[in-house]
C-alpha cells in the first residue's frame, strides 16, 4: 500500500499538466457488441479542466460444477463449485489538456467484505483464487501526447484491441503496462504499433492477476516455457480501414519466445428500410515462435481459427446474431484462447466455457442468438436476449475428466442488460452447459453499479 501511495502521488505531481478521456480503444469495433455494461463516461468537472471519475460496482458470481470442495479431479476437470459477492470501487483523475499532453490515474480494488467462504472462491475470478484477499491496485497511470493526427501513450492503461483487451466482463478490467503510437492522418484509416510489457487482471491472467506481471508470465503456456521466455512482452502492429460500409482490421501480435497471433477481420454493414445488418469474416492464426518453437518446449501452438457471422437488427426492436467458427487440426487452444483478455471469436457462449470441454482441437462451434430492445415497451436502455451455442467436438482429442471421448458441448444462455446514460448499469447472465461425459454445469453473473 505504501509503494502504491508513493507512486500515485508521484504521478499526480509529475503529470499535473494534462485531458479527459476514459476507456480507450484502438480497434474500430470499440466496446463489446454483446450488450454488456461497457460504456464510456465523462466524469465530474472539478475545476480548471480536471475531471474526476468513479465506478462503484457490486456483483454476485457463481459457477456450479456439481463438484463441491474439496476438488474431485474426476468431475469437470477438477473445477470446484464457486460463488461469492464482491464490491469494486474504482476512482480516476484526468488532467486538463496542456499543449497536447494529458494523463489519467486510476486506483481500483476488489473485496468480498469477508462475506464469502474461501473454499468456494477458487474459480470466481475476482480475487486471487488460491489466496482470496481484498486488494488495491494502481490500475492506470499513463501519459498521452497528441499532435494533429499523431498520438503517443505510455504507462498503465485499460486498452481494447482484438486479442489483448481490457475486456471488463468481470469486477475489474484488465490493465496493461505499455507504450504505443497511433496515426490517423489518412482518411478512414489508422495505423498503430506498440509493446505490451505487463498486465494485471484476475479473469484473463494465468499469474496472480491482482498485481502486474509480464505478458509471458500471464500467458497460459507451461511453467517450463514461461521460465525460458523470462519476463518478455508482446509487440504489435495494426492497420484499420473503416468507412460507412466497410471495416478492415489487420493485427499482428508477436510474443517474444511465446507465440505470434495474426488477426484478420472484414465486416460489411448496411441497412435496408428498417433492417440493419453486419456480415463479417475473421481469420486468427496462432504460431509458436522463438524458444517456444524449439523441440524442448512443452507447449505446442500451431492452429488457426476461421469464423463467419451475420448479425442484424430491426426497427421494431428485434435483433439476432449468428456465427460459425472452425478450429483447425493443430494444438494450442488451451494455451491461447482467452489469454490476455481477447474474446473476438464469433461463436461463443454468453459466458466463455473454453475449458469445460477437454479440447477444441479440430472443433466447430455454431451460435444463434435472438434479442429484443426493451425500450420499445417502455423499459429504456434495456435489452434481453437468448443464445444457443453448439460445439461439435473432435472425440479424438476432447476427453472428459475420466477419459471418455466427447462429441459435443451445448451452451444455453440468457442475458438482461441495462445501461443508462445517467451512469447506472446492470448485466445479469445465466448459462447452462451440457458436455459429453461430465455432469451438467451452470454459471450466473449478476453485476451492476453506478458510474459518474
């Protein structure tokens, strides 16, 4: 706590000249399209251009694996029943603009208020599952410089890109220690490049997400390969073109002595009468590099993911989302899917259950969702939807906890979401999982709060 306080004071003093901006994004799609509570907020003007922002969040999260503690490794891969109530205060200060320079500092924390049973906190992904104690973190402290169409950022920041993402599906978003440059001088186009050094975030980190660790340490590769990679990070470069109808994204992420991710996506959007739609295609390729690609490595990463989607909405409030994703016959899904907060895949469940199946190698997933804008019946800023996702598993690779071959996984979820312009928000999500050879499971997230 003492080190955090010193760092916070130092940043405020050193950066006492700088402009308002909130949740930052480099990708063209921006915030989650899944009707969650991610919304930018403007904060409170406290004078002379300084801004104060707050996010007071509380929630209940629950996973029922039909496997109460102590863990039985023969049931749902040893995942134990987990549930708990948590609160998360988050406060930010944004400085005024001074000749293109601006800064932001965010202090955040999470606590169970002593209300939860520690034996049932191993998979709640809010506190450290092996040591579920309240914590406080200097989550953001970054400096930004903007001149014409050039922008440079360095420090700790919540940041949205396709494969390394703040995400914010849980109580506390991921944050990254990074540096990047962005140029938007060409009309409808943007280029960016930079380097992610460390991250914090319990939901998406394989290390202790309550503190900052290197990108290699927070990856899901084996401990042997992490030690060989050392405290390495991820360099990235991107190009984006977006106009009224066309959206092209090209990203490459190079994790030194880890793996390379090539991300390609194209979307065509249009509207006809009262119907608006988005037709998209996506390719993501994962390849081990450097020391991880040597014969002595324990983690093997060599596969691609191909996806299509067709989403649409009608003026009467109805909307739908469909998608299909095909995983090629190569290894590495367990080590890469969901790592570092990136969940851009077109055919997932409402709550991500990548690890309930034994393997997604050579699998295919299909998604169908229908939703309704409840403002059409007087419930403003509200949405309700149902999603069905079917995973066609390859039984040669996907095995249950007891070694039974798995042929399919079914996910059925429902979501109610509310996000008012005034700052109040809520997202409630329930999802049921039925996978071959395991007891059925369900997950529940009830998360809401107030932003100012």
